[in-house]
């Protein structure tokens, strides 16, 4: 078969990061099938090194309250650093443009630090999502290979959600609070937090839902050798 089924095409192209969710949870059996499909992701030597913590209900509410507090105190405990200033061009510029488009969609002006802080805080409020997944890894060497496996897992998870009409957003920022998250979920310090994913049903009426990212043309990423 040379062309993918239209359904696959639609799922891949319609998936996007959602940053406003309705509170209603995903039924447990549906969520289990999403997780079973995510489990089909490839990994180095089939090691399947993802340790996935699914959080919802009162546990998620309590965790959100803790993270809002930690964010307010700028008490960051990340296992893996992240700073867009570390990116060389053209990646740094792309990151700046993405931020600009998102803040514009939300109607937040450049110098408006208070509103910007609220936008950041929405991350640790899980954008109102009824569920969050935390992706931990067992540290191996420089962790690059294991992190790649978790990336494969995360995209499969997001596509499995999209195929069922649900949505999610991967969030590196949740990884800034590795210690309180490990503590709240009883995860051993042997596991390192790569990122989290808030997920559920999109709130299509929210300003954040009117926002979409585009992609650079393949010619800028792909070289042909034949
Ligand atoms: C590993 C990873 C971490 C991300 N972290 C965040 C985050 O902390 N907060 C956020 O709002 N979006 C985050 N995003 C979402 C990206 O901004 C988004 O994927 C990108 O702008 C492309 O948009 P799209 O997912 O809608 O196609 C993250 C995405 C990935 C893959």
C-alpha cells in the first residue's frame, strides 16, 4: 500500500497541542486503549524504558496546587535542563516566534508581565485538563537514547488520543518540578522526569484553542542523496 489511509492522514494532520480542556474525564476503557497503543511505540532494543504515571481526580488537583506554589517560589528541581537561549539559530528564532504567536492568540501584550505569569501558571494548572501523564525514564548513559524512546512513546500516545477525538500537550515545564511530582506520586528518585502531558477533551471555545502552529517546508529539513 503506497498511500496511508485517509484516517491516518487526518489524525496526523489534525493533532496539535491543546492548551484549554473541558473538565470531563476520558472513560477508563478508552484511556486504557490509548495506553495500549502508545505501548506499541518502538524503542532501542525493545527496552520500552518509559515509566508513565497517569494522574487525575483529587490527586491532580492537589498536585496542581503544589506546583502553583513551587512556581510562585521559583523553586525548580529539574532532572534535565531547558533554556531556549541554549538553542542556536534558526531554532532559537522559531521558539521566539512560537511564543509570540501563542501570547498573541491569548491577547497578552509583550510587556505585560503579570498576564505572562498567568499564562505560564496555566501550565501547572494542566490547562484545566482532567488528566496528566508524567513520563519518567531510568537514567542510562547520557540519556539521549532513552529520551528518544520516550519521544516515540509520547507521539504515539498523542496520536492515539487524537484518533479518538481527544487532545493533549507535552509540557517540558512540568519537568521543572521533578522533586514534588516524584514525592506526590511515590516515584523513586531512580527515575528521572523528562516531561508531562496534560490531556483530555479540548475546550474549543477558549482563545488558546484558536491557535495553530505551522511547519517549515520539508526542503529546509530534508536532504536527498540518490
Ligand atoms: C517535548 C515537548 C515539550 C513541550 N513543552 C511545552 C510546554 O512546557 N508548554 C507548552 O505550552 N507547550 C509545550 N510543548 C508544545 C510545543 O510548543 C508544540 O508542540 C509546538 O509549538 C508545535 O505545535 P503543535 O504541537 O500544536 O503542532 C512541548 C512540545 C514538546 C514536543
